C-alpha cells in the first residue's frame, strides 16, 4: 500500500529586533523653545508630612492644618468615649480579678466560675476598646495624609474645560406633513 506523506512547511519568519535598528537622536540644542525644568512642576499647597506629624502629636491637628475642621471633634469625641470605656472596663476587670482571686479557697480550688467568666468578659471588652483606639489613631494619620494630598483637588461641579457646566443633551424631532 502506497501512502503519500507531505512535509509541513514552517510559515513563521524570524525578524531582527526593530528597536535595535533605531539610532540615538540627540536633541537640537540650538532650538529657541525653552525646556521645562522639573523644579517648575506642581507644588502642593499643604505638606502631607507636616499634616501626618501634627496628627501624630495630637490627633485631629492634621485635620485642622488641612482646614477640615469638622473632623477634629469627631476624632476627639470618639477617642474620649473609647478612652472612657477602656478605663471603665479596666476598672471592672480588676474588680472581678480581685473577687475571683478571693473566691479561690481550699474547698473550691477553681474559684467561682461566674466571677471568672465576668472577669474574662470585661478583659475582652477592655481590649476591644484598645483596638478601637489604635484603629482610630491610624485612620487619623491616614486621613491627614490624604487630606493634605487632595487639598488642591477641585471638587466644584464645573468639570468642563470652557467654564460651562457640561453634560447637556438636547434632542429634537422634526415631522414634515405634506
């Protein structure tokens, strides 16, 4: 039995890298067009490092620096409330720790389990408010940084280039009756 076989021809052509063939072109130094210096670029009005530093020293001070005055009472109010709750839970935790320690006797070596449960509850609540304070402090720093960087950002409703409020769409229908 005769079989006919054909060889497959590779159709992919290998070409030389075209980027290597482009010669380096030196800029024309005799041009009268002034070159833009890097130092003449955008300079933000507010320093993000200063805003973060102020907020690190006194939470809310970076927001005052960024002229976001309404945020400072929110930050300080939350901090004051959470510090109050933390100290109240810490006092209650220590009270239940002392009560539980006093409940351990030779007759009851495990102590009162209800006091142990309450001690652990107030310890967990105290720790939860400590985490809240840490998160508030971090978010305070983050907000001061973002606020300083976005201070010059235009948030007016006028987003068009020619000064008119854009996005106006009109439609008209014309019917000819003959």
